[in-house]
C-alpha cells in the first residue's frame, strides 16, 4: 500500500493514504496517474476481473497469491462465498552482498558503458492465444530426453524459423531464482534471464539441439552466478551518489548490455492461482496473462492450469523503445 514519489533526483516509496479503488470497465488505465497513485489497477466488467501491474515489482510467481486473494474477495462480495482471504506472507530481501561475495560481478569497461544501445521503437501489438495440453508437451519432452521447458523452447525456435523467415534464431527466457536466493516466499520480482542463439535448417529435428543450453542454465550455481552478474553492477552503482540520469542509464544498460535484441522472449507464470483450490476454480472460467516483453520481436507468455498450457504470443511490429521504460503487465 505504497506510492512512488520523486524528490529532486531521487525516487522512493512511501505509504499511500489514498483508498485503493476498483474501477468499472475493461480499459487499461495509466499507472499510477489514473489509479490513485497505486502501481497496480483492479477493474471489473460483468463477471470478468482485470488486473494490471508493473512487472518490475512482481513477477508471475509473486503476483499469483495477490491475484488469488483478489479473486477470493471478489467472490465473497459478488457471490456470498466465505473464502478466508488470509494475509499474504513475503520473505525479506535476499542478501545481495553475500551473493556478490560468492560470485563477484563482471567488471565492464567504459567502452561497454558508453556504447550506443540498439535503437528500437514502439509499435502496435498483435496478440494470439494458443491452448495446448501439458501432457502432450511432457510426452514430446520425454521422447527427446529433455525437460518440458526445453522442449517448449525448442519447438518455439522451430516455429519462429518459419514465422520470421530466418534460420538464426535468438531467444531469451527467465528463470525463477527464489530457491537459489533463499527466499521461497518472496513476492517481489526475483528472476534471472538467459539468452541463446540457435542455427536451424528445414531438416533440423528437435532432438538435434534441444535441452543442451537450458539444462546447463537451470543448475543452481548457474542461476546464482547469472543473478549476481545481472544485478551486481546495478546494485553497486545504485549505492553511489551519482546523478539520477547516470543511474537511469546504468539500469538501461543492464537490460541492453548484450546489445542483441531477441527474436522471442519466453516468460512462464506457472499456475496463475495460488493455491488453486477446487472451490475457487468453480468461479473461474478463463484466464489470460499479458506481460509485454522488452527487446523482443515476439513475446510468449505461458500460464498453466488444469492440465492446459496457454501460450499468449505478442508480435511487435517494432520493439519497445528503451526510453519508454517498463511496461505494465495485465492478467
């Protein structure tokens, strides 16, 4: 229950005395200008609930218990149910200093910091929903001796080859790091990201390339090292008494340090309800999750529930310009 405040060259959070409102209609509101200062928005139209939030605050896993509580309270008010709506528990911040001591961050030279980032521009989004059977993905993964997530990445690479008309596919994906950071109940954004390039041809089979990169990436040590590499230098610079414009550039370079725009980005939400009780499931008929990705031609969000895997693909005519900042996601 906080709001973002700017004071001279600093931004910080402070308690928000304004009521948290529920809005009528499905139109997405500007956050926080049109949401009473809150960094999320809840609205409803008929029996549909719309929830928008900034994903730099909460990733897919972190937002699940919050979304569940909102649905429980909505059912209590609309249908007279008696869901308990218990308080949400969040772990304190992980120990960044200990992580940096274990994995000292890479020192980037001035040539890297000063180089121009890839210039991208904002354009219209085209959204597509594809519902798959999770069992079919598991069977495909077993047939290729791979993890299900690896099979999904491989299949998407092969699809993007046809869709984008190119044989060299660059992809990125995020991984939950709560386990390796020691904060299993963290609600705040707690992920690291990996990116790889694959060269595909018409005769390339899934078994030819699947699983090698992701199996190595998802080892605990690899995730901790990647987390320290991504967050360490930003963390150190943020501690310095530098002008805000310098810090903004550092955060920008943190996202674009690789200098490569991905062809597609995969983000996985897991079950959008936590816990997914049968009683609450009786009141949900459909769901969708949209998190516009930064720096990708195609964003693929994946949400899983009741034996189904819902892929939510967004095609960008032009990727988002870095100066636009983090975009809100909605569910």
